[in-house]
C-alpha cells in the first residue's frame, strides 16, 4: 500500500487510474469506515492540491461561487460569504469537533453520502452543482442528482469531486440551519433543516427548504416552497408550526432507529422547518430592513 499526497490535480487523477486506488479528502469519514480491515491499494490524498482548496467568485459566464472540493469546514466558517450562506456556515459548525472541522472537507462529506451529512441540506437550498474530474475530462450535475442513496453517489471510479458551484442568489436571500440531536454537541442528527428565504417589502419572494436525516438522501420540499412564495412574512411567523402541512413533508421517508421513531422524526422535521423559516425571516428583516 502506498500513500500519495498529490501536488496537482493531474497527479491525483493519474494515480487514481491505478487499480484499487482510493481518494482521501480529509479522511475523517473514510478511515473510521475501514474498521479493523487491512488497507489495500494506494491512497491518494488531494488535500494539498491548490486548485481544490478555497472559496472564490466563480469565473464562469454565469457568475456565482466556487467551493473547492478539498475546502475544509473551518474554511467555510471563516469565509466572507453573503447571508444566503449562513445556513451552510451554521451546518459547518455542527460537523463533529473543531478538530474534525479543521480536517474534514466538503468533498469528503458529500462523497461519504450519509443521510445525516450536515452539509447537504444547506447546499441543496443554495442550488449547488457538483463538478467531477477524471482523466477523461470534467462533468457537472446537480447535487440532488449526485446523491443516489446511503453511501451511494454518481461518482465514477477514477473521478474526483473537484468543486461545488453555487449560483448567485438575490442580495436579500437569507440562510438558516437547525439540527436536532440527542445532545447539543458531537451528535448525529435526528432531523435537520436548512432554508434560504428571500424577502421583498415584507413578503417571501422565494424560499428553498431542505430536510436531512429523514430519508435516504436529504430532500427539498417543493410543495412547501411553492406555498411560501408570495406569503406575508408576518403571517408565516404568526402561524408557527401551523404553516407546515402533512403534504409538505410528503418527500420524506424517515426510518426508526436508536435515535428516534419515524413518527418522531417527521414531527421534528415539521417543527424545525417552521423554526428555521422564522429564523431566516427575522435575520433577513434585521439585515435588509
């Protein structure tokens, strides 16, 4: 077994073309998943590839933001980003301990494809697009298409998740994130919700809502998003959890496990949706008047 710390993307892709080679992007999920099994093949560490690190304005024709695949959660927390990214920053603070946040990466979190991955719901509300590279070239797809199920993604052998691309959102867009667990810190979520809300003159112009830990992959709630558009923000605040109907939660399919029953997860998801919406509305009103 060899361990290669790639200095460039081309070096990493060439190494991944070898048999039984695996990519490491922080390793905070990958190594624990191996358990006591002996490691086989080569490990290709991409965390020092310069073009895979950092957050910057996208140079493409459509603008937006580019988040390198090897960007750590600490990098996300410290980045100067618009309020629409507040949900992603809040989720970044929930990823394990500070040590894990320093080492764990965006690419690792997504490729691990856990239904409870903290980064996924806020990235879904931001409309994130995944960029994958191999020796054959690059391709892009919506994050919702990239995630196929628990521990399953559309990444092909030899590919690296090089970046996420987030389109520009309205200046008034405000993000929020809430997570429910058995304790406050270092916990796998029972349910979590991310939202991005855009207000204009006291009304919701558009809303994005995503729920994690309540289905095989995190899910957007299009019926709820549609019903929120055009509503007075104050009416949503006054309604509280009453704004959430059972049909809004139809895309979810929670399971029962040691952390909670399916029924509890569904009820918790609805409550968190209402609270996250209220948080985003109140923060948006404070920031944009």
